[in-house]
C-alpha cells in the first residue's frame, strides 16, 4: 500500500513531526510504502531524505506559514491573499497525490484540512485524518472540523477524551468514523539509556532535578510551574532545580516568565535550555518530569520518560491521565491548584524510595503498552480498512 503522509508547516523534529516519522518507520517495516510530504526546508523533510524515504516537497506560500490563529484574522485584502494561497496549496497537493500514486492519504490536524481538504476531495482518495491538539472548535476552526469529519474515511485520536473537541453532537454524528489509537514509541532505542535502578535508601540527595520538555508557550503552562515552585518551603527550594527544554513559540511569553522568576527569586533555580538533541540524556540525569500542560494528546516526552524510568508528574488534561496511573506509575494533578503541585513535589524531594518504586512500575507499563510495532500494526489496519472503503465507494 502506498500512503501519502502530509504534515504542513512542521517546525522542528519534535511532537507531531516526530510522531509522524515514528509512524512512517513502522509502516515501512510492515511492508507499506509511506511517502512523506511536507516543507522542504524542515528537519522532517531532511531526516526523511537521509533515511531514504520517498518525499514530496510541499512548500506553502509565505502567508500560509503564519500561525493558524493569525490566518483567521486580518482585513479583507489579507483574507483574499490567504484564500488565494490556500487554493494554490490545494492544487499543489492534488498534483502531489496523483504523481505519488498514493492509494490512501493521511493528513494531520485542522491545518491539514485547510491546506489539503479540497485536494483530497478532488483526488477521490480515502482520507485518514489524524488529530492531536486542536484550537477550540469555533468559528473558522469549527468549519474545518466539520469539513474534516465529512471528508475523512476515519478520524484517528490518541486518547478516548479527544473527540470532545468537536462538541457532543458533532462527535456523536461521526462516531462510526472515530478510531482511538494510543501511540507507541521506539522502545528499543531507549534500552541503553534507561536510568539505573537506584539503590534503596531513605536518605535524600542534596539536589533534586526536575525537567519539562515542550515549547515555551501558554499551552505548556510553564508559568504554572513557576507559581508552584514559589510555594515550596525555602529549605526544599534551595535543593530543587527546574530545566525547561523547548524553543519559544509565543512572543513575550518567555520574557514574562523570566520576569516572574526574578520577582519570585527563582532565576537561579530555573534554566532555559532551548531545543536540545540530547533530551533522553537529560531525562536520565533528572529526578522528575513535570508536564502541567493545559491541553495535550499523548506526549512523546511522557511516554519516553516512563520507558527510561524517569517518574512523571502531569496535569489532568488531554491524554496524560490515560497513560499515568496516579500514585502508581506517576502522578496526575489538577492545573488549577499550584499548592497541590508544590505539596507533591516537596514530598518527593525527600522520598527517593517512592520515586524508585514509581519509576519501576512506569518502566514495566511502558514495555507492555507503548510498543511502536503494535501501534503501527493497528494504524496499518485502519489504513487498510480505509482503502477497502474507498474501493467500495
């Protein structure tokens, strides 16, 4: 089977681009032929070419490289330019589908529908629409959601609660198209980097290192972490550090964080590391991964931390509660209660034996439930079913 995988404006090889590439590798191992279509000047495109995947460059007009929210704003002339840009991109996508010989089309998110929905319709190929994080379903986004649900043969989510983004009525209407496939990770590549089993001890270390992995932005909620840290008792705070791994996505958000840190006297306890290519090594050297996201699918970082034996403290949003068993394989806390986060973090600073037990259980859970081969096999089955339905039509 030939599958065209399209991800518009992917940015760095993190999050969704990494997930797509992991899927492409798995599909290839299973005998399918994935073709990766994306912008040519991206890590995703370069990595695909380096690993000899068939690729198609789909560089959008500059105006379509704006963030999704910006595309829906502006005056009349701006919207005309956006509309022309979208039509040009739809035509280029249609040509790419026909030239590739693709039997099934896979696209990502509502932006994928905006950039390629008409092209999919004209190509008459079955569509599998993959969704993770989405903007609220209202206005132009709601129109794209309705269009995507109508166009798609199947809609794939990472966790059970995700279809709620459409609203109950719309989700119920298209329930038969919805498939939930919790994603896998490449466990084998993490084996040699696993954290060693700590020696049983009740003595606490001098330093407690926390890590967050994700773009510096409101959705990832670093400001909440700062508020929680500020509530730690001074003697615990002096032993605690937080490293933030990720680039800035929202203008002014990082500078505001830095001002808050200075105001709270935390600027020597919190470090901005930017994008890193040694995230797994950083996980190995940390004591706790903290993920207070306001919205998530199933984050790569959480799954990989669990597989590496790094305990995770996450928010009660998105797919995080579906992969973390509170108190057993990690901790899940509300994001409207920084005092609660501070209490749990403060307790864990002095309980290395608790961290060790949770790490062991998380590692075992990851080995059983996060197999990439099993995920890709389930995904290939959905693609096969989409192809059959397409032929029937």
